[in-house]
C-alpha cells in the first residue's frame, strides 16, 4: 500500500502467509533466518523505468539456550532496529510486516502519472532446494500520483 507523505512515497506491506511451519522449524533449530524485501517504485512504459529502490530485511537469530529471538531490521544495509524477545507473535510480525518504508522522493514523480510499486521477497535459508536457491515471491500495486 503506497502513500505520499512529507514529500516521500512510503510503502507498507505484509507477507501474511510467509510465517509457515518450515520457517518456524528453521528458526527453532537455531538457523539464522532472514526475510529480504526489495521495493521498487516504477513507471509503466514500453520499457518500465525504475524511479526508486529500497532493500529492507529482518533477521532472526534464535538462541536455543535462552529461548530468545534477536531480531534485526535493516534498511539499505543500515541497521535500523534490534529487538530481543521470547514472543512468537512479535517474531512473526517483525519478519512479515513493514510500515511506511521510504522508496522515493516525490520530486522524482510527474503529477497525474501512473506508477506501481513492486515488492520482491526472498527468504533464507528456506530455498526448498538442495543447492540453496532461495524462494522468491513478487507482488505489485498500481497508483496515480496526485500532488
């Protein structure tokens, strides 16, 4: 869901069905689990043009001895937040839901033009492949910029 606020295009999204039993099993085993999302603001054309890109990720490192999750959120490679919790509901929310992620400045947009936001996600280590290839999910939503 894209919104325009404070001269920025902000995107909120949720990958509701991603916190599956295999994900929980991988986390419980102590494997470092990362959900990476690439957000792209694009304009549809014969050849789509990318206006802005942001990469966000949440990593969960579960400690079997203390039974605590250390959750780390990064935006474009910079650590934005760290949380230690024992609550599985918080882990699920941190891994699958993001709010108001800045993708581009509105100065780069043309008034009354159509745009779309594409979100591509990858999870690690859950590739479903013996070769370690990650599973990728993509979603997109269109909107018209009206200043």
